[in-house]
């Protein structure tokens, strides 16, 4: 299977796809297959890097959490209020249809606890190789080392100026163009946000890109010694300006510098520097934990406070640390616990304050929030409302999904919708001569 097309870039093409990530590769494969059925030519796929799909290889820690189990309607609330825009795409190419498409080509999916879908091999490379093989079988071989420097509107379509390795500056004209360049997270994989500049040059507004699915870096973090301790379904509040801005829950991991885990990553789109996170490590709520702790303390008044906290439900290491933070010695007895330190301990257990210094940057974030303004893109076709003939797919658009495969599913779904729309447009152009 050829990895890259060695032939010179032609002066004209029926359609050009910019970006060789999962959205671009899938769009190319689907469009070429649709066109073959209709007797239309395959598109040209341009990828600036030396290898396609580098970010895909990093997904799911190399295991590729490709989608999520559940009904299509279950997906709509997992995109931070952008589910309405994605509805047509998600219903048009569902998680079940993605699984079936992959299975037909020899790659089955398996669900893990919580509904995350992975390839049975747990190898992202298998997904990438399947996408490349499908592209090749449909007559699409990525042009690697082809960085699109500019796109301009012209009579009958677009003119792209590409810097092609071994060829230099090359001009390519096409009536239809799709931008599927991804976001700016994990820049080491080549995600640098070039698609934003291309879209903006054609009249689109860009919502400022920012890290999404990012960990919290805390200010004056007192829990660093507990790094590695995790909680399932941990409730927490986001306090801003003295008021509760939001409440959330999910799996939370304590790190050396702050907080991570799916619950924090999913909530990060609504977390800002200076916010105060209040975490309920008791998992049972303030009143229930107070009752449990007081019962342990009164039942064994000469027992150690740290033991009473553990018996009430806190991990032992956390109970010992909270006693230290509250100014209590390791041998402090329940009978000697005064009101102020008791209330301090209960607050630490049920509303532990963690001040947000910042969110992790693009090199730590799993996705990008921001991008091409959705109001300027048709949710029924993925075509630009600003520049007819221009289409978008994947993370270059202003949406970001929760952890668990929702971002990759949206990439495939928007790519499928764009492919179907472009194929119809190509058929229309062919019929008019």
C-alpha cells in the first residue's frame, strides 16, 4: 500500500481535501467511494506533514478510543451546547454505522466499562492503517509534505497555493475544497491550526482557540502528596466570584500539580483561571459524612481522628494529610478535637477548596475548543454559508466533545456528511458540463 503519491501535483482537481487526520482521511475515503458509484473522479488529499494521522496515533494513549456506546440522542449533550449543530451529522452517520463500517473492513470494536469503544486490538495504528488502505483502494493516496499556504476564491471555485516538498510553490485549482485540518492540541503531532487562517482568509470568523479536555493546574496546591489517588463519580462545584457557577461530577485524579481525570477534563470547558473548585471527597455528601464521622468519633473517643476519617470513608493517606492541614498531630484523639478543627476537617472532606491557577496548555489538552464559527456553516451539509463550495469537517469547527470517544465520532460524522454533500455538488457540476 503506497503511503504517499509521488507524482507532481496537478494544476486542477475536481475536489481538494486539506488535512490528513482522521476527519480528512475518512472524508477522502467516503467521497471517493461515493464518486466511484456515480462515475465521478476521486478527490486529492493534501497533508502538510511527512505522515498522515499522527494525532490519531496518540488518541486514547495509543489505544484509540474511537467512539462511545449508546443511542445517537445520547450524544447530543456531550458537546458543551453544540450538539444541535452536530445533530444532522451524528444521526446521519452514527456510532453503530461507524462500527459496522470498520467491521466490514476487518476491524471490530469492543466496549469498555463506561461505554468507551476501542478497536479490539487496542491499537490506534490499526485504525490508521485501515483508513489509509481504504483511501488507497478508492484511488486516493495522500500528497504528503504539501502545506497549503493560501486559498483564494476565483471564478468557478478556489485557487490553492501549496508548498510541496520537492516541488516548491504549486498552484492548484478546484471548484470544491474541504478543510479538515483539526485543532491546535498536541502541536507536536502537527496540529498547528492552519485551517483557521485559511477559513478566516475566505471570510469566516474564528472563535478563539483554547485548550479543551485539559487538566487543572492548581495554585498553592496542598494535595500534591496524594498524586495518583483517584475517585469515581466525585461531585464538585465550580465557584466563581463567590457564587457557584456550575456543579459537576465524574472520575477525578489527583496529580502532583492539580487535578485531572475524565470528570475534570469534561468540565474544563467551563473552568477559568481564578475559579475555586470545591470537591466532595466523601462521595456521600456533607450531612451524611458528618453523621458518619461523628458516629465514629463518639463510638471511639480515644481513637485517632485520622482513623475516624478513614472509617467514615476517606482514603487513609488523605485522612492523614487533612489532619496535618488542619493543624492536628498524627496522634490527635477524637475526644480532644475542638469545634474549629472539626469543622475544618469536614470542609476539607466535603468541599475541599482547590484554586485554579490555569488549565493545561495545548500540549496537554486532548482537544481544542473554538474554531470556525458554527453559525457560518450549514449543519445540513457542512458547507460554508460564506464561501459556497467550501466545506469543513472535524475539530477545525467550533465544538469540543467530552472524553470517551465523542470527539472522534464527531470527526467521522461531520466528515461523512461533508463527503455526501461534496459528492452531490460534484454530480451537479458534472451534469451542467
